[in-house]
């Protein structure tokens, strides 16, 4: 392979690992799989990453952080807190990114066995909660939302969205993405004192 700077080589390894993880999931992806994807040896992977846990954590961090930053940018561009909340719900479970949520599910399942992945998963999950909580607090301050417990509301709304999205990924013939957005919005409306349909109009 061509000589690359260490940072670029690490990026190439993460690229290859992501390609494999999308096919096989976190649990069954191996160093040998990543090396085969790159057309190189396992030794190269070990040279740049201390463990497989480190590689998988980097993969998860990349995908989850990209999703978070995209949602944060769209929420920040909203005209008012109600629109921001509707955007959050829509971008949290985007229709064309089932594979991305599958990575979240895999990360949660593997986190108990992979400490580095657990740290990344916890930090990014808290960042999502923080974004939703800040959106709710802005709505309360403006008088558009009514909520005595923004932290609890954020966790409850996200728990519903996560549970519904899990059903779509695991059982796509039972409910679909429209259901996730519509039902998640309905829960948020009840939590935050909004009229029915305010987040889906």
C-alpha cells in the first residue's frame, strides 16, 4: 500500500472497518476482516490500534457524531422551538439511515463487553439527550412549551423514539418510519403541552 501519514492511515482503517461493520455488525467483525477489506495484513491494523475495541469505538464515534452534528445544525437553524423539536424528531430517525441506527443497536449490545465502545456510546447518547433537553428548555423559556422537567421529558421522548426505531430495524414489516415519527411526535406533544398534530403539521 502507498505510504500515508499516520492520521490518514488510521482513517483508512476506520473506513474499511465501517464497510465491514455495515455488512456484519460489530459483534462478528474481526481484525482479519478489516485487513482483508483493505488488502493488507492484520499487523497493520494492530500497529495503529491497540485493540479491536478501539477500532469499533472509532467507527461508532464517526457515524454517531456525524448524525448528531447534522441534527444539531438543522435544529439550530429552526425558526422557533416547536419547529426545532419537530426537526429533532425527524432527524433522530432519518428514513434513509436504518443502517446507522443498526450501528447504535449493535453498539449498545456490545458495550457491556467492550469498555471503549461503552464510553463512546454513553457520551454520544448523553449528547443526544442534551440536545433535546436544550431544545425543550428553549421552548419553555419562550413560552411555546410547558414542561416542569425538561431532563426527564428528554429521556422519555428519546426512549420512545429508540424503542420504535428498534422495531423498524428488527421488524420492518410491522411498523414503518412514518409510524416512528408520528407516534414519537404524539408523545412529545403530550409531554410538552402542545396541541395534537403540532409537531407533524
